C-alpha cells in the first residue's frame, strides 16, 4: 500500500473487537484465563524471551499499546510500518489527516544512542517539516534528546 509518505508501507491493524459482542468478548477472555491457569511460571507461560525474541515482544507490545491509545483519540490518524528499499525500518509511523507525521521505534535495550534512531533520522530527513517528532521507546529510565525532533523515552511513559 502507498501512503502519502511516498514509500511502500503496510497499514497497521486497528484495535477492534472483530464484530464480537461484549458478552462474546468476555466469554473469550474467560476461556483464555481458564486455559492458562496453572501454567503461569513467568512471561509467556513459562517461556523467558531472550535476545531477538525479547526485542520482538517488546516492539509488539509498544506498537499495540500505542495503536490502542490512538483509538481513544478524537483526532483520526493512520498507522503504518515503514521500510525503504535499503531495508531501513521504523516500527510505527503515525500520520494525521493534515499529513503531519510522528514516528516510533521500540528498542528493548536499557541504553540507546543516535544509531538506534537510524530509521527515524532517515524519515525525518526525507519528510522535512512534515516530520513533527520521532521517539525511541526503550527500557531505560530517562527521557533524552537524541537529535533534532528525536527523543529517547522510557517505556514507563506510556502509562504516565
């Protein structure tokens, strides 16, 4: 799919109930709770993700949390995944109806540097003034500037 970014992107899924009634949703939730009882020894029912698996889980959690929060907003936005022909990626690109763009990269590391924002830097330079802000969500503790309009923000800020 092509967005107004002028690059090949994939629209992120919206957080929806897929046509289920609230009663059906509650029944499904209860069924999942019953199935998982007695098997919880840690994250993912006993599995402790490490390395690439931990990073993928962290990225998925951050992206889905932000998509869900965007659903609560009164401002309509479109959510995309970005990858260019050189395979430079950005985990989540949010575009407003006016064409303003914010981009998010998720890194499970406790320390990040400007190199972790490579995709954000490229997107910022490509979009110019349309690029309003870039954020690297990470597992550290402090909000830090990485570059012009690009920040490292702790995952804990998703709840504050």
